[in-house]
C-alpha cells in the first residue's frame, strides 16, 4: 500500500501556459521524489502595467507524490 501527498506550485513563463506547466513540473521533480500526477488548478495571464500586453503565463499546479516508506522516511534521510 502506498500513501501520497500533494503540494501546490505556481510557475510563470514568458512563452506559454504549456511552458509554465513544464517549468513547474521540472522544478517539482528536482525537490520531490516519486511525482505521480499533477492538476492545473488555475491559469492567469500577466499583463504589462503600461500597455496591457501579455508578459507572462502563470499556472498553479497541485502536484501529487508518493511518500517514502521505511526508516529513512521517518528520519528524513
């Protein structure tokens, strides 16, 4: 049996929503082991204050990962 947890990540890209999703997932995989799923919770376009042009694409992701089992999981090793 396995137990999973979720965390939220916000990522921003000047290119596209897809690029922001990939940026968030790549960053999550650097910090979390056993990443299994992700859900896009929110999307937002970031606008330039002066001319209103699009300067970025932001996503909020909920990332699911399986918790480690065994003694190393409880000691943080």
